[in-house]
């Protein structure tokens, strides 16, 4: 299942002419853009880097939530459950 997700992400990056590097981090794959994490697998879903000003808008979407680490919000990131990216348009 994750293999299909990785292919979907790769295809979207190619179509948008984005240059990226894939790295294995903590048993998952992370897609690095401009030496910064853009997407990564996380607890069966995706950890996504976002514009912090878009956070409130993104959190209204089904399957999207704030990521907390050590009780603190990871600013600039959201967690997407698979329901949040069922279609390529949502992804």
C-alpha cells in the first residue's frame, strides 16, 4: 500500500517539475525538497510540511490533524490520515 502512495507522490512531484531526494528516516521514506522534509511516512499516514498560515484551513479537511511531539505542536507540519488523500487531487 505504501509503495502505491510513494508512486503517487513521485508522479505529483514530476508533473509539478519539483526536484526531490528520497531518504530513509525512522523506517519510513521522506521526500526532501530544497534539503527540507516535504512529505514523510508517519504512523500509517503522511507527515507534511505546510505553510503555517494555511494550518487552520487545512485542519478543516477530513483526516488532517496537528502533530504533537513531546506535548508540543510541530509548527509547519500536519499529519494526514489516508482518508485525507484518497484522490490525487487531495494529495
